[in-house]
C-alpha cells in the first residue's frame, strides 16, 4: 500500500479546484457549508460517506468527511472515532484511500433530487481519481447512490463517467449504528470491514470474475 498521505495539495490540484466549485453550488434549496473530499488522489479505494461527520479543522476550517484527516480523536463515543479505530484495525491507513460524501451539504434525510444533484460532484471527483478500483459505501444513503450491499461485492456503472465507468462497490454500516441502542455490535461491524479488507488485499491479484465469486464462464 502507498505511504501515508500528508494532505499536502498544490495550487493546480484538480480535486482542490472541484472543492472550490462545490463551495458555490446552488443547485437545490440547501445552502449549508459544503463537505470536501480528502485523501490520497492516487488511492485505489474510495470511502463514500453520506452527508454527516463534517469536522471544522482549526483555522483552516476544512470540511472533511468524518474528520479522517485529523490524527486527534474527536472524543470517545463519536462515530468518526469508531470508524478511525476500525480502519486502523484492518490496516487501512490514510494514504490508502480517498474519502468523500455522496451529499456535499448537511441534511438529515436528503430527498432523491438532492442526491441526484450531488451525483455530478461524485462523477467529477472520480474522473480525477484515476486509480480508484473499489468504492466502499459507508451507510445506506451512500449505498443507494452506488447500488451497494453489505457483505456483497458488485459493480457500479455510470455512462457519464469519462475515465472509467465501472467500479467494484460494497457497503458497510454507518459507524453511528455501533453507538445507537439496538444497533450492531463492534464485533459485527468488524466482520463487515474484514470482508472489505479481504477485497482490498485482492484487488490487484485476482481477476474480476473471481473477485465477484463467479466462474470464468458466467
């Protein structure tokens, strides 16, 4: 896996330019501060969040999904800390992924047209993340966007993507469900991520059909 990504960006970084354009988006009624993608632009893995977990980072006020660029915990009991702990357990480090949200504005229950409006930003990001092979949808909203399921590996295709129109996709629960009464246990959550980890380890070494659990004749 790649070395730890420091978060340094240059002024001509295309992903930074996308974030600047997102700041001025007014395609729907939402007018909240926008969440920005962050991470290694050469990573093979994309963590796709929902529309929450935006963290304001010091004087930079950089809005990043789950605050995963911040090495300091936000406090025990927070979903970001659950996710950070799990990623560490499965040896997925900040240099190994890019993270973004399916919704760029904060809204508890986005309507379908809001998700549709934000989809163009995900397309723009993916067109500049040339190495992405696997999209991990964190939560049901993100899973809906890329048609992913927990415990299954599938494909997401979209004809408007310029560079590539096919990605492996899978889903894990949102880490908040580990904290909610009646949610899932940490052990169950780790099982979901162990499935993901096994996929990451095999991305470069096995053909598509075998990864999907199919024979070559399917």
